[in-house]
């Protein structure tokens, strides 16, 4: 089975995770894909295939004869899709011999525009898979799953010598829980790669340091007709706090290694307002400085309006994996060589986000991230090419041959 055929099967299964849920996995629907994969992996001939009580799917490709001493390699992707956009009733558009121009996404009124996604020009002549504009596609990260299983199937069919391959598919990556219950010791891999990036040839071993912040403002509400010198409007005070942060340090004005504050939620009334932020930065020093800047903004408001008017809670989420990858940079060298052998130019790029690999790297499994051939994730403009998926499979196989 080709990787794209697997992808088209997997995207029919609704697997959106839920950031407000307290269960693991956060949605039972992720188990539907997990069960499907367990059966498929058993039919393929993988060994020790299972899904645990948390929805983690495991399977193994034992080392071939004479390769038993090669360090076991982990290949990891995630089951869930992001809750940022509808992930149900996915209806892919398959465009053969794509012309490199804008694509109308069904009858949704949305257009996948080349000006927004300039890589599309380079996909001319390929088979392009898009959404119909009413949902995301789910290539993030069902493409990663499809490519891992296709590579494993190819290795068995082609009788390629290889060390032990450890495969894991995790739930809840999109809501920050993907690596939490992965059984590292039992998994058995010495090194790993997540297949959770964008275009083929992408190699990532740096990610944001990340924190979440919640700012609560307590106001005083009285009748507006007699409010002078009494009312404290929590909403407007909250906006003052936001205005004290650097105005250009936001996602829409940053790129590359630039960090940001991103207000993800604002709820409130005169009596109380709550703002939620994510704070991101690659540099550990400026990451701490960003957190302190938010604390200082809250302190300034309390000086103006009275102690206790505002409070902030900040909780760190994950750290930049670079420090854990640097001692084993051969993983990056293998990936670069594997790309070149597949005819793909390696693209070393920082992850302006996080992956399971970042968390796993800090619990003993160094785990850089590889591209899957897709782009425009987490929304209706998500797309991928058949050829990009095939090249990603080839890159995985090339890496395995080098271990």
C-alpha cells in the first residue's frame, strides 16, 4: 500500500483531541484510529503490537539476522488532530497533475492561494491532496503514521538489513500530552525520530521553550451612572496589561528564531476578566525575560489600581530539545545524508512550536523531527502531495540503513 492510500484511509477517522478534557486520551475517538492501526500492524507482520489503556499504540520490527547489535531506532507519530479547526467528516480533494496555481476548496468559498503558500508552485505536476475547505485534512499527523508503516512494510518486502525498529503512535500531541505516558523503557529505543514536520526534507532539532500564562483581573462593578472614582472595569484594565507587552512580539509579526506572546483567549466582564497566553522563545535567557516582562506588567497595574487588582500564573510546558540532541548529532547527519540520497535538499529549520520529540528528548530518548510532505496544518488550507509522502518514506528508509 502506498503512503497516500493509508493517509486517505486514516483521515476518515475523526481524532480531534480536546484541550479541556481531563481524561487520557482526551477523546475516546482517538481509540478508533488506534484500534484500526493495531489490526493493520498485525496484518503487516509487525511483532508485539498493542494499544495500552492510555491509547498509545506500539509495534516492533525485529532486527534482521546479524543486525541485533544495532541501536534500536524509534519512529513516532501522533493519532490526534488539532482542535483549532473542524476535524470531522474530512473530504479530501485529489488533484492529479496539479497546475501550480490557486485551488478552490470545494464550495466552502475558501481558496488555497499560492501567494500564501509559495511552495505550491514547486508542486506543479504532482498529485496534490487538499481539504474541501470545511475541515482540516489530518495529514498532521496521519501522514507521519502512514509513512512509518509504509517504510516498515517496504523494509520487510525488500528484505533490507536493519536493526530493531520500535514504532509508537501517541494520542493528544496537539494538546500537549503526547509523550506523557509513553513507556520509554519498555519502548526500548536508543534514539528516535518523530515524523511530525511539514515539507519533505525538513529536519528539526530545535524547538521553542514554551510556557502558558493566565492573567486574572478583578474589577469593581457599580451602576455606570454613579461609577466615577468607584468602578474598575476589569476588561479595560486587562487591555492595559496587554498593551504593556511589546507590540511586535506576537505570532503575526515574528519568524525564524523570534519569540512571542500570543493571547489565545480573552473572557470577561466588568467584574472580572481572564486572559490566557502562550509564551514562546528559543533562547532560554530571553524566554525567562519574557515571563518576567508579563509579571512586571501585572505589578505595574497593581501599583496603579491597587494591590490584588491583577494576578498572573505562569507554568512552563516544555524546553528546547537542542541541548539533548547536540550530544548525538549523528542523528542529524544521518537525516541530511538520507535526504540527499533521496534527491531532496535537507532543510534544517527550527520548530516554531513543539513536538512529542521535544518532551521525549528530555526523558531519555533523543528525538529530532522530520518532515512528512505537508503544509498549512491546523486549518482548512492543509495540503500534501503524494510525491512528497513517497520521498518522506524514502528518507526514513535511508536513515534506517545508516544506523
